[in-house]
């Protein structure tokens, strides 16, 4: 298990390095940064001045190495737009995104796995149909629309919860529901399919032949095997919620990382864009790593592979 | 019911298993009778699809969800299995009746250690401590011929070969000292050399522990010879049952005779000669089967065989479901040679 984890960490680090190179290059290939920072009315001299000031006149490899050596010490430079360092902006926004993503995932896991197990056990009954309907609705409904509906019902009409802001836990309830429901259907379906498959397997028949109690057969023998793909999916879903929840963050006016990235892109605030892309990539990498480790803990065959 | 029957460990009368399929109802088991005495080994022989596996699952209460079971009589040690609640049934499973499956590669849960899977049944049924259960597991693993048994407890199924896994399955079945073990083709998936070892082991353990065994197989050659009695199944019915020597000496049903003639015998079958086969295929068991199910493949079929044959009793606890089990087949109608 130890060597397995070390090997996975080395792979994860090389992936992170690759992502930083690719994203750096893409940003610099997307056009002349100096021109877009200077704006349409700038003169050629002003553009040249910006190019020199921001160090954009140097070879791209040098620019990347400078940026990388800074990034290794969490120094991503200063924002072009805000009067602060990039790392301060990220540290400021991160808790909001983490809270939202964590709550949404907890909600999604807490609903999708029990519901998936129940649907599989009650296959082809009205309970199964109802669970599938719940999943189809979740998949078909755009999350911004569901978010707005939640605001209309619970914030405007019933006035139970606030519609916008991020001051207390109450502010996270509605966005977490909106984001969590978005992640639920895929996980629920995967749990259901996995359970149906595992319940038909020979080793479940063996467990039943031993006279084990139904609870032990379902939760000890079946769920542990059925859940393995769900763990990997949950990691990807959480990565998405941490990085891609721009829509939900803007519907509920939460100033998280997604919002920061969106603003930075529209303002040509490249140091921020670059840093947020890397941070989000790191989220994915860490989550995938955690999912791998969790799966290895669940399935001994992965460990020895 | 006579006194004698009460003493039997397992008593099966008119057991039926129906499965709904797209084309209608599949009558997988069509009213079979048999019994198992305490400590004896009964061999249930038949080709694929004859209902032998369904019979074993019916006995264990592990039939597929949609199947329907009915029986005039299905008693295990005096307990009526047909009316038993699922909860009481699970108290019997693993404790008093255990099962060994055909596929050792998939019958063990890949996520748990062998120790965990060996012990859980004993802990569930007897309420012993984990330590006591592990000691019994080590004892039985050694007994089924697994070396370094103590270390094996911490291994996972994928670290073992098929033969070893089947030994583990046998040890697992013995954990609670059951009265009956149902072994459903336990050697079919194994190499021939391993097959013989496993077979010998099962027979030894059965005699040592006095466990009754229902051994299910399609192999009338070697396998059935280790049993005390043999019941031959065809198309969802038991068509012949007899003590093993009687069955081999005097097979009464044409199907049994056909099966026996399919086995090449060293010294008797000339090298290079064609192997025998029973022509034709097993009839579909979807819908109602009229008359003798074997008549289309039977070399001695007569017009009488359109009627369902009764189970004929022959001397020496020998029964066969054939109109001609106890009398010679009438001379076949030969075309007139001269007229």
C-alpha cells in the first residue's frame, strides 16, 4: 500500500507539471497579451511599454520558469486588476468554494448512494421508478434555473433563507442544494447499476449460502464492491464543483474561485487566470489521488496491481 | 409417511421449480422425488439444463427472484422448508446445510480476506469470538490440505489459484459442521489433476465428519462412482435412482444406458473407435411436456411412450421412470422381408 501511494503521488506531480506547462502555453498562444492588456485605444509605444513592464518581451521559456519558481513558493505575482497579490485573492476566495463544494458533495453522496442502493433492491417497483424520475429531472434541469427556482421559493416567497451573499451557513444551503442535485443523478445511477450487477454475482450467492443476515449481505458484501466506481465519479464531481461552479456562484452571488476566474478572464487579469487554472487542476489531481487511494483501500486487487 | 422416512435427513416429494421466461414458463424442475440419508453421499447426475442446479438452489432457498417453487413435501431433518420464513431459512443456511459452488474463481468476495469470509458464518450462527472462529478456520484449512493456513487467513482470493480457492470453499462449507453439503459441480472448473484431489478430499471429509453430501455433476464416469447412491436427472425429472453398484450393473433407463455407453472404458473401447453419443437434443422445457421426455432420442421408443411413464420400482431401492424398466422392450416392428 505504501509503494502504491508513493507511485501515485509521483504520477500526480508529473501531471501537475504538465498541466502548468500546457495552460501557460495556451494562455500565451491565445494572442498577444500586451496588446489585450493595453486595450484597443493604446498606442504602439504604450503596448511596447507594457510588454517590457510585465516581462512579456523575454523568451517564453524564461517567463515560464520564472512563473514556475514563484508558483512553487505560492508566489503567483500580483493581480493586474486588484491591488493585491494573486495568492491573497485565492486564499480569500478558497474557503467559500471549499464550503460550497464540500456541502454539495456531502449532500449528493448522502442522497445518491442510499437512493441508488434502495432503487437496486426495489428494482422495477414504484420506488425504483421514483428514484429514476428524480435522477432524470436532476439531469434535465439546468442548474442555474434550479438555483433561481430555489431563490424564488425559499428566499423570496417563503423568506426562510437568504438569496445572496456568503456571511453565514444559511447562505450556503440553497447553493449547496442546487449544486448537489446536479451531481446526484450520475452517482445514483452508477450506484444502482453497480448494486444490480454485484447482487447477481457469485460471491453474493456465497454470502447468502452462508446464511448471513440481509444487512450484512447488502452492506458488507455488495455495497463495498458496487461503490468503487462511484468513489472515482465523486472525486470528479467534487473537482467540478470546486472549479466549475461559476454558474451557481454567480446565481447566488458567492465570491468563490469560480467567480474569481470568470472575472479575471473578462478583465485580462492573466496572473490570476493562470493561478486559478493551476489551483483547480491541483484540486482534480489531489481528488483523483484520494479516490485512487480510497479505491485501493476498498479493493485489494488494485493495491497489488 | 412411514417411520423410515422421518429418519431421512432430506425428504423431497414432487418438487417443482418454474421460471418465467419470455416465451412462457420454463419448467426447470418437473416434480422430482428423492431423499438423502444421514451421512450418505447422493450423486445427482445430468447434462446441462436438466434442472440439477435449480434443484440445489431450491434446497438452499437461493432460487432466482422470479422463480416459483412448489412441493408436496420438502423436509430437512423434519423441518418443512416450504413454509419456513426467510429469516428462519437463513438460520439453517450455512449452519446446517452448506453449499459449494461450481466457480471457485468468482464465488469468493474479492474485497475481503479469506479469514474474514471463513469466519463470518461461524460468528453469525454460533456467536463465537473472532479468535475462536480463526482457530477453527486454521484447523479446517489445514484439514483441506492448505499449507501455511495461518498466513492464508490474511490473503485475498485473487492471491490463490482455482484449486486452492475451491479448497477454501470446502473449508468454508465445513465451518459450522453442517448436516448436509450440496456440492454443485465443484470440480468442473478445475484442472483434471486437481479434480481428482478435490474429489478424494470431499469423500474423505464426508466420511470423517459424517456429513451428508449431495454431489451434483454431469460426469457419470469417475465422479458418480464415489457416491453411495446416484439419481439421474433428465429434462427436469429424476428418471432413475439406485445404489451406485446397482445403477452401474443394471441401468434400467435407456438414458442412463446411453450415458454409460458414452464413457470410453480403458481396455474395452478400441483405440481409434468412434466415441458414443446420444443423438438429438434435450426437449424444451418451456410449456407442457407430454409423455416420456426422452422418447425422441430413445433408441427403443414405442407408441406407449407417448404417455407419461410412471416411476417403476425395481428390486433393491432401484427406481426408473420408463414404461419398460421392468420388462423387455417389445420386438421392434420390422418391415416384412418376404411377401
